């Protein structure tokens, strides 16, 4: 068994994230949104309030345009997103969150809030605040879209 001191920081960040993600997907499935995958979620999370071009989704999700297109096609067939004309460029289309996607958002948000409350209870308010502050600072050098 690997000891805590042998785990690298990336893995220590990933383990709680994966636990949170599993809880979110369980809550979504319990609410009837059981046709949603983590790969699709990574693309969908990047859709802006006014829609986002497929090329931008691919770049932000760090996948190829073909992969993003495949995932958006799946999401569109399931009713989570829709494609609409881009009002700033007639040749382009925007991917927007559709009604089913909008209905899933509060379910996912409630699951995230529940997990974060559990983490805060476990760590204490001060440590949870420090954790969020440290992660926000790391985002400054790790997230090119921040």
C-alpha cells in the first residue's frame, strides 16, 4: 500500500475530485439523467451562457475538434445541448445548453454543495478556506482559460 507521503500532489488533488465527480453522477442518475458521461460533462461545463463555438469547446476541454464534435452530437441527441446560428457570424454555429441540460444543472450543483459541506465539516472552515485559496492561486498558473 502506498503511504500518504508517497502520493504526489496531482494524485492528492485527483482523488477528492473523482469522489466528488462520482457523487455528482450518482445524483444525476438518481434524478433521471443517467445518459451522461464524464467526457460529455467536461465539454458541457465549458459552454458559456450565450453559447460557445465547437472549436472553443474543444480547445478548452483539451480534446480534438472531432472528439468535441462527437461528444456534442451525443449531447444533442440526448437533449442536453442544441446548436444555433452564431449571431456574430452567419457561417458559424454556437453550442448552447438545452432544456434538459438546464434541468440537470441544479441537480449537479446540489451534489457539489453537499460534498463541499462534508469537506468543510471534515477539514474545518479555516482549512477549507485555505484549501480554496491555494487552489485558486494554482489556477492562476495552470488554467489558461481563467
